[in-house]
C-alpha cells in the first residue's frame, strides 16, 4: 500500500471552520470518487488556534501506479482544482509512504 500524507493550510481569507466545512463536505464528496482509492481520511486539530496546520489528509492506494492514475484522471484534476480554491497548495509538508499496518485493517 502507498499512502499520500499531506498537512494542509487554509487559503488566506478562510476561517478554520470554513476550511473544515468545505474540506470535509463538498470536497470530500468529490475526492471520494478518485479511482483506485482504498482509504480516505481527514484529521483536524483539537486546538486549531495553536496548530501550525489546519488538517491532515491521508489517501491510500494499492501502489504508485494507482495513485498516479487517480490524479491524472478527470476526477483527479477536479479534486486538485477544487482544493486550490480553499487550501494553500504546497504550504505544508507532503510525503508519499509505503504503509505497513501493524494493528487493524481497512475492512
């Protein structure tokens, strides 16, 4: 499994609450349609006023080819364009990892 992990920063002009509402609402509905997506999770800080980031995104795919195909697709392009409306792309760290599950599963 490969996991894309990204720490997100909201775009200037949006409150943290507006960011979360858009990200976990309308945007999540679009992103959930990415082809090959195995798991999609969002996490928000419990104390946003003292956090350096507005949220953490995790997307899991079978392999790098599936991740690449997802973002090259029409839906993938739509996801990226939509995210750019309320996030500051590249403002937070991003990493693609090889995931090893030690406890739990995706079922």
